[in-house]
C-alpha cells in the first residue's frame, strides 16, 4: 500500500463521502426528496379537477344560467374560492413559513387536500383545478350562447298556427317562437337579398301569391345565398324548394338579428317594398324538431366536453408523474 502512497489504495483514492461514513442520499437536501404518489392522492388529483370542471361546465350550460343568473354567479364564485384556497395551500407547501393561517383554513375547508399535500402534488392539484375552472366556464359559456340560450328563449315564446302573411302584421306576433303558416304560403325568392359583412346574411320574404302591403315575415339563413350572373340574389337556405315546408322557427340570436334586419332594409330599397314590423324565422318543415335540435346539440357538446377533460386530466397526471420520476420536478 505504501507504494501507492499513504492516502490511496491500489486502485485510487477512496471517495471522501465514504471515508466520512456518508451515503449518496446524504447529499440530497431533505426538502427535495421526492414523495411517492399514493393511490388515494392519485384519485384526488384525477377526480377533483374533473368534478370541478363538470360542475362549472353544467352551471354555465343548464337552465339555472337562464332562470337564475345570480345563483349561477354564486356557484362560479364558490368554484373560484376553492381554487384560491388550493393556491394558498400550495404556496404554504412551497414556502413553509408563509400563509400559515390561510393554509390551515384551506385544509379545514378542503380536507381532501391533505393526502395530496403529504404526497407533494398539491401544486399540481392547484394547477389542474385552476385550468378546470377556466375551461369549464369558458367552454360552458360558448355552448350556452350557441345552443342552450336559443333553446331556452324559444321555450318561453308562443306558438301560432294558420298564419296568413297577406292578412297579418308582424306586430301581432312579436312573441312568436314557432309559427305555422297557411298552405298557400311559400318563399318569394324573387325578392331575396343579402347583407355582406364577415358573413353573408340572407333573407327572403315569406309570402302568398301577389304583392303584399307589408312584408313582415322573413326567412333567414347564413352564408347560403349569392349573386348569379344576372346580379340577382339566389337564396338557397334550408328547405327553400320544399313544397311541404310551411313553418318558421324564430331567429333569436340578437347579434345576427341586427345584420338580418339590415338585409331586410336593403331588400326594401332594392324592390321598393315595405317591411314595417319584420320578424325573422328559419324556414323549416318541423319547427318543434328544430327547436329540440338546439338542446340535442348543446347536450352532445356538454357530454363531449366532460369526457374530453377527463381524458386530458389523465394525460396531465401521466406527464407529471414521468417528469417527477425522471427530472425531479414536482418534489415536495
């Protein structure tokens, strides 16, 4: 041994941490040791964000949003409060000397966070729930204004039968949601017109044979008309050629309605006709079925959103688990 020097063995120096009796783990700070994810905490990280998304998504979509918007807003604020309490608990985990009173309140108010805190995934739970609250509210509002709100509006309006456009005025049917016209009613495609913005808003009067004193009933459609070679507007919206289509479903979307009325005004100027009290309808063979279609589409997108977020949450958990295992991210 002396040949190699007093401090070295035959194969080189003995590592100093072994000489000192220290293991490799001694160099990992206690605050950076990774905690294993328990099955209970894993289920919490999966279910709680998905449940929060589902509740806020349903809150934005279902009839409560229409009938009692104040209560709907309170439920949204409760969801935001839950996310804020999770943030306080996550901040306490990251900065142990900060936010003690709020963190204690968080664990008292949301006891399910304790197993997640013990496994070191509290920050991930906060991030997932914040994402769930934002996505649930935003996507829910989008589906509500597109599908659910028109359905709820139409449900509150009246149904009128045997309406003769030649003998009726629009002011008599301001509360109409669905309208069934007389058998001699059809679309006057020769008086169709359009208003061009980012979209093309198409209109055609609902009429009987001969000229009317006031064209107050109009069929409407989006991006389904255009000028032909003779510079005449060709209206091709819905069942415009059907002999059995005699019904109208009220157009209730305010933003689009303003543009359709501009198209009606242009038709008045172009064909020298009058439309004193114009009412806008989607021309259809079954107004009741079309109204229910709003609900069916809305519920379909609601169910798809719930399933999509659950899938996305599973993906996030897998990605985070891999990062913790391989890169050391997310340690307690």
